[in-house]
């Protein structure tokens, strides 16, 4: 048996108060804000769960708080998948896997998006392959769950407010529990 919801809770308890790179909020605060934005938008339980866990890969690597500052792409979008695959199906996993590529897509297709990114997000974008070409953007958005990944990415960009009140982790873990494979 793989990871459990209780294990996810323990990972957040152990590493959630670490800074989310250079963004000024903790990993846990960022995850909760992202999930709250998804929930407020009326997203499915699967997309709320993906929003909560989209940066779980940051919590399971040992590369420090801000590997991008050291010129390292931590490929966090992929690191989370082996941990989460035993619990969730593609409705949760695919948006997590695609949320970095969604940033590359939005930079290519939405005027002003790149300029609106935080400095840390612009820095990591370059390590992650930079802005997509128009052809690559079209290929990206044609994938299953790409539109969900774009929504997640938009919430991700907004989920960096210091001191913002959110429901507690237990609230979102209960939603995640509803997404666990039978």
C-alpha cells in the first residue's frame, strides 16, 4: 500500500511551514490558498485536491526551500506523482503534472501574463523550459486535463498572500479523501 491521507497530513505537519521559495508564504499557506481559490470557483473535488497537492513535490525533495535560486529545476510536478499515484486517478494527478507546463502555455497565449508573474515564478520558468512556442502551446492545451491545469495555474499564481485566512488543512484533506481510489 502507498501513501495515505494521514501520511499527506504528516508531510504537511513536518514540512508545511517551510517557505514557498521566495514567495514569502509557507508551503502550507500556499497549498491552502490554492485549494480555497479552487473551492470558491466551484471546482470539482478532484481539482480542489490537485490544487491542494500541486506543489507536494516541493515537500518530498531534499533540495532546500528555493532550488530555483540555485539554478536547479526541482521538477516538483513529477516528484509528487509516485507518492500520490496509489491514492488518486488522473483527475487529480494530471493537473498536478501539467501545472508547470500550464505556466509556459499561459506565457505564450495570454498577453501580459509573463510580466505579471512574481520574480520567483519568472526565474523558475526559465529553468522549466521557458515560454512555449505557439505550436507547443496548441499541443499542450489539446491534452486531457490541460484546461484544469490552466485553472490550477491561475489559482497557483494568486495563492501567495501573507496572512490570508483559509479553512484548515483537515477541511481539504476531507475533500481529498472523497477522491481516493476505491
